[in-house]
C-alpha cells in the first residue's frame, strides 16, 4: 500500500507572492531607467505603497527626490497630483472650497488637488502651520470634512512629501502630529562617484527625450489594493510583536530622548516589516526585517534631549543603540 502521508518537514509558502515580487522588480527596473542608485529610497517607497502609508523624503536639492516620486507615480495607472507648498498657500488651495452657483442658488464644493490617488507635496516645510493642519484629517482618515459633509478619498491615497534639511530661511518645522502621520522618513544621500558618472552618461545619451516618457505603467488601483491585502496576511510571530513593542517602549524611557514614539510607530514597523518580507519572497517576518525598517519609522517620531543634540548625536544613532540593546528573539 502506497504511503501518502506528507513529510512534515516540507515547507511550502502559504501565500502566493510571485506576482507581487515580479511587480516590485518591474517597478525597480522601470525606475532604474532614469534613477541611478538610491536603492534604499526606492525600496522604502515601494514598501510604503504596499503598506498603504505616506512617506516623507528628505535630502539636499538635486538628489532626485521629486523626480523619483513622479516616476514612481508614473508606474501606477492612477491619478497623480503635485502640490508646491509655499508660505502663502492656504488650506483651501489644497482641500478645495465652496463656490456659490448662481444657476442652482446653492453652494457647491469644488475639490482641490488633494483629491487624487498619489499626492506629491514638494517642499512641505515651506507652508505655515495653518496649511499644514489642513493635511491632518486627510492623511490619517483619508477623508475631507467640508461644511459638515465628509468626502471620502478614492483608494489608493498616498502622500509623498519632500523637504530640504539644510535650508532654514522661509521654512516652518512640521508639527509632531503631522510627522507621526508619515509611515517613513527617508533620508536621501548624495550619489557615489561611480553613480554620478553614470548619471552624466545617461543624461548625455538621452539627448532631448523626456525622462517621464521612458516609464511604463505597471500597476492599477485594483492590483495595488490586492497587494495591500496580501501584505496583511504575512505571518508575524508573537515574540516578534513583543520585540517591536520593546524597541518602541525603549524610546519612551531612553535618557537620550525628550520625546518617544507612539503606538502608531509600533503598527508602522509591523506593517512595513510584513511588506519587506513579502517583496523578498517570504510569507513570514524575521528580526532582520524589523531591524531594517525601524530607523525609517522612528527617526522622525523621536526628539533628542537638548544636551544630546548639542553633542551632535543623531536620532539614527539613538535608534541603532536601542536596536542593539534589545535582545533579538530566537
């Protein structure tokens, strides 16, 4: 009689991640036609899409922050809106305004540029607090309340914002409540010498062709929603949930920090770790996923004490120290 009992040691992926992996690789390939290097930024932005989270991109002018966000939006067959933040920008310039219709003798709400799928906010720290506050509701609840009526945003709804870390004149610090609404703060470094040579060669060979013309759409709104649902099914063990909680809890009692991270940070690390595992073809999260994700989630949610700031210690250094302190689950 034939033995049909399955080998208990055999492991099969419990979730089909092949199409998701292929889609992310195709997006990276498309962006690689124009963007040289910046692999960490590209990976984090893809993770933010899969995790349904917003991203703040910080770097000096000219390191392709805005261009990358525009190209990434081009790989998706969804609506795209770009808003340039300036000191005189008003909330109605973002959300929209009610206009009196003479024919109907009623006020009609004219939607602003925030009613789109992918929103690129350029130089987000150039608008004052009143305008920044206009983003609170729409970023967190994905809706706008105007004149007592709620307007739901069509999924996907993702905000990519850029800011310059060195220029202080004419800028306003982002409120902590708004920073906390960003899944990631992505630091964009200068390219290496080899990458800069490649940038020059690519631009020289491109001649008069527009860079956006080279990018083909990969995903539509339905596929994005399906992949976001797939991410939620990725397995994470209870000991890893305790590991995440321990990292975030340490920020609240750390002597180097004046302000620790909120429970929203714990949720962000968990969800983003699941997305990182998925794009690497795994249906389960590992401690390495958490360690890689944690700095981008925490660096904008914690505040250093004035003493540590004067010593030149950065938020990233403190986060790294915390990760090294917490025992890794086995």
